[in-house]
C-alpha cells in the first residue's frame, strides 16, 4: 500500500530547519519558537540544578542510603525515602490497573458504539470529571469512599481473598487501597477522554475495510484499537503522570504512614504527600534538604517511568510501521 | 505587494506597543504617587493556627488606622521563621519558640511577642459511652505509644469507673502535616512520659510509633468521627466549633481539667512567675489549680532593631494594640487571651524596639 506523498514532511520536503529562510518573517518566527522551545529545556535544567543544590546537605549526610532507608524521624533527623518511593509507585500502578480497563471501555463505547447525542453528552460528562478539583475527590474519599471500604468492600475482600498477603490486616478504609482507588477515579477521565479522541481520529476506511471483509463489530473495533495503539499508550502515560504527581486527594485517604507493607489494607505515604505535608514546618536545614531531595527523587522517578512508557510507545509504533511495510 | 502589507502591519505593531508601554507607565506612576501619601504596608508570614485571629485584627486595625495596611500569609511556622530570618517579611509568626540555633543564625536580635494561647484537646469516638472520659498523662502517652491498645484496658477503667468502656481496639489518629498543634501535643507527651521523649520526642512532625495520619484539623476530625474506637487531637477552637467530644486531662496538680478558654489562660497565669525574659516558655503541664496541661503560646517574631523608621513604628503600634485592645477579639473566636498580669510585661518588651 503506497501512501500519498506528504509534501511538508519526510524526505524531499523543504527543510524547515536548515538555513533556507529567505523571508525575514520566517526567520523571526523561527527565532521566537526556538526561544519557547529552549525555555522548557532551561526550566527543566534549572529545576534539577536548584533541587540538587538544595539537597546536597541531605545527600552528604545520608548518601545513597537515603534511597533504601525506611526511617523518617524529623525529631532525631534520620531520613530515608524508601517508604515514599514505594508508596508512590505502588499506588500509581494500582490506579492504572484499575483505571485502564475502565477507561478503555468508556472510550470504545463513546467512539465506536454510542451515537449522536448520547455520545456527546457522556463525553462531556467525562471531561467534566477531569475538571473536578482534587480536594473535592479527597473529601469524598474521606467521607464516602473510606467508610464504604471499611464496612463493606475490605471485609468482603478479606473473606474472599484473605489467603493473599495483600488482603490481610485490619481494614481501616484509610489505606493504600483507598489511595489507589481515588487515583484510579481521578485518572480515568483523562485516559478515557484522550483515548476517545485517538479512536475518533482512526480513519473510517480502516473500520469499513474490516467490515467489508466480513468482520464483526468487535473485530472491526480491534482493528481500530490496534491502529490507535500508540496514541492509547500515550493516554495511559498521561494518566500515569497525573497519578505520580497527585498530592491532595491521596494525602487525604492514604493514611500517611511511612511504612512498606505488602498489604493493601495498611496505610502508606507518597512522595508528593510528604513534601506538601511537612515542607512548611521544616525548620532545620537538614530536614528541609531531605524534603527537597525527595522532590528531586520524585522528578527522577517520573522521568524514569515516563521514559520507559515512551520507549514502549516507540516500539509499538515501529512494529506497526514494520507490519505495514 | 506582500512586502508593503508587512510594512504597514509593522508600523501598526509599533504603535500598539508604544501605546501599551505608555499606559503601563502612566498607571504605575499613578500607583507610586498614591503610595507616597504615607500608606505603610507591612508584610507578615508564618503560623496557620492564629491566622483567623490575625486577619480579624488586621481588618479591625485598618479601620482604626486607614494608612496602615498589614498582610499576613499563613504559610506555617517553619516558613515564618525562615522568612523572618532572611528578612523577607517585616514580622514572622510561629507556634513554637525559635531554637537558640535559629536565633543565632538570624542577622539581628529577634524578639518573641506572645499574642494568644492555643490549647489542644483530645477527641475520641466511643458511640456507646456517655459522660466525660478522663485521661491520666501516662495513660495518654501509653495510648499514643501503642502500649495500651484496648478501650477497656485496666488503666482506663480504673479512672473511668462510671463509664462502660467497650472492648474495642484503640485507633490512634494524628496530624500528618507539620503543625504547631502537633508540637504542643508532642511536647506534652514528652514531658509526661520518658519513654515517649526517647522514642519520638517533640516537634512539628514526629516519627509516630502507631496510628494513621490525617491532614489538618479537618482530616483528623474526619477520621476520628468515622472510625469507632479512634482517638486524636485537635485545636480547642476547632473541637468547639464542630461539637466534638473531648477528654478531661490530668494536670500536675492531680485534677482532671476540661479544656476551655478559662483553663487555658489559667495555664499561662500559672507559669507567669517562672516566665523567662524572652517569653520562650512551654505552657505544657503548667503548675497551678485549674490549669489545662496541653497549651502553648503563639508568637509574633520581630527584629529588635527595625531598619525602617515608619514601618517599625507602625508595627510596634499595631502589636501594642493587639496585646491590649486586640485581646477582646480573641475569646469571641475561641482563642485564649493572654493573662492580664502578662500584658504589661509584653508591652514593656515592645517598648525596647528601636526604629
């Protein structure tokens, strides 16, 4: 299958980046956009530099042990970040496990099956969910979700799956499970809204071709999904980014206890939460420095997770191209 | 043709830009000239606990002195101390007194001006219990250390013989955000139990032996209200406004004291004879009859040598007003006022400020 040649991009297209700008307006335009692009880079570099500079005190004191130690004692100034790293990563992964199937289902329904006004209305509501402030989610978490988990969901889970270590312990309703759930609810609108847009962008011809070959509705949807794979992964990454950095709502329901526990019924703590909880009252220099180092770590964890996800997208994209060729 | 259009639009752009710059300059010069009519603007930052009172004071004071404008950012005691140390603000505010180390690191001598007193109450969730729960100091420390785990523990029953304490597990709930409330409460636990002093100590955030953390007074309240068997601590004002049940706490005189504005002020009155010159003192376990044992001053921090004459004078006048006339606003919004005997001493301290 030969695609129509794109004249603005790819080999043979006029190179916008080289010094072929005869027009003065184009040159200014190029300069201005270059400045904007450079600004993002500068911002990131400045942030890392500033956080590194401010966390040297803590780094000198604790070295790499900061990553692996589990104690967080502001009074005696002994700091370790491991429970926070663990809490952040596990709660975010938990939220994705819960949110991805739900979001994909919503998006497929909206893009492939729902028609007309229903689709528009539901899509609008999904986008509305994304705009609710996180403190509102948090309050709902404290007053509705946590009691529900404590009274009904967690005892039921413990009864059914109590043989697994992750469902053991006293159900308080304020724990890792509540944190993961609230994050799942918060990232679902983002993932489903973006996935829906990506699916809508799949050319009609793809589905029509599948249907014409005698495919069922589900098989045609599968064709569309595989066409949109990299975009959907992008949507999941966006949701993951939100989950990693979310502070307020998680703080309100996760229990804020710096511990590493295999059980979802035990309280936990995230990196963003400890910074927001303790930074304002961190009077000693070492304490402040340790909190800034946590900020730096959050930055690094986000970069690592996002890069891994990008790599996935890139590989999927390449495989798709190879399959096409 | 295209070139000509471009030239025209460039001229339009230039005109537009010149106009904008002109307008901005005009507005800013107007703003400056009005500022010069002796409006004094003071910036403060720090503790969140006294914020409702401070903002009340500032709006009342502006009515009295329209040319003095005071702004206060409630960004936390730690940040308040940092900002006054770096002279970012004209005054800082903190629930805990500054440490000697912090004071020495400051570029000038900083004074502590006590403004009001805060009390911390112990609230709990025992639906089946009617009547007032009494707590001994060692027992309370035992609960927060995780040594006493059931509500029908012998130590609790011995004091509360009239109450039918249930066989429920105790769930400890504490503040998770660094706060002056936690500082006062852990100060109390440290002075009541050597083991607590050694295991956790006192501070705005500590390493809690047991329990789950709630964010802010509202977070602790929300969790205590929902978990049967829970126990937590909040500010007196917050507990009163939300009609939370609270425990009577044993004081050093052996009485079980109900937290109130009166018993909190009594704690400060009890300590007055032992009050150091710089007012940096803990009100925890204050001596004297009727003194509630979990209380603490909240302070405004200012430099003794004010760099700016007009600002310095305005600040001192405001503080003199706050510790005298301002005190009457305190009890209306549930802050315990300074004891009468202390006010002249604080007033004299304010007079030592030079500007």
